[in-house]
C-alpha cells in the first residue's frame, strides 16, 4: 500500500497522518501544498473544493490512488 499525503507545515492533522503511517509501517509520500503542488492542482486531484489539509489518497497496489479525505477518514479506512 502507498499513501499520498498533501499537507502544510504546522498542521497538527498532517503531522498525525505522517505519524500514523510511520507507526503502522505504511509507505507514504508527503507533498506540501503551495510548494510541491498548488491549491488548484490539488482541487483537480480531489475533484471538489479543498478547504482543509491533509488530503490523503491511498493506493492498494492497483495503480489507482483513491481519495479518502482527511486524517480521521484515513484512520477509519485503515481499520
């Protein structure tokens, strides 16, 4: 499984998402909104207006990344 996390510095939920991945040996890549990706590009990826971070996508090995939402959505999906 691979995870893409789109977040911003100083965001507590972004930090928790990274920590969750590290604690559960989940491979992830972190992208900073406004540096690595624009808000407009993230909007295109998500497919709807983005008002908060993190925005998390997962890939279970099929090459397709599924948008799961924020930190709480991500943790729930992983249960």
